[in-house]
C-alpha cells in the first residue's frame, strides 16, 4: 500500500514536470540566433512574469511616420534580478535601445541580448 502511494506521487510529479517542459520552447526554434537587430524606442509596458520578462516598445522606422510595436522577450525574472535589473528599472516612457535576435517569422518579436537605457 505504501509503495503504491509513493509510485503514484512520483508519477504525478513526473507528469506535472513534463507538462511544464512541453510548454517551454527552445530559443533557436523561434528566434534566429545567427542574426541581430537593434531596436530603439519608447517602453510602453513591462511584464515581470515567469518564464520570461516581456518588454514592449513603440518605435518609428527611419523616415516613416507609422509606429511599429515590438515585443521583446528577456531572460527569467530571477536571472535578471541577479544580474542587477530590478522590477522598476524599466518604466513606461523610458527610451531604450535593445540588441535582439529577431523572430524567424519576420514579426516584430525578438529575444533581447542587451538593453541600453535612458530614463525619462
């Protein structure tokens, strides 16, 4: 009886862990790690949530009047915090320059590598 209960708990734990692994993605599947783009714009929103922090920017293309909306994925909140970036380091209205790996599908999505920051 006791060993059956242990096996059930172990199986439930493995299934729960497998589900979270399936939900996560490999960076190379979504982003072109051989290319880099530079995006300069104004922060419109920052979401501190697992598994990755998300940074939203509005930017104008050179010579264009239309606004482009960018969504940039950063590392995990814990890793960013340990690297010195705090939850209030980036705020709405801040001007930033981000070096990122672009999305493979050509959308305005990227995985941020570095962030140059100019607070309001």
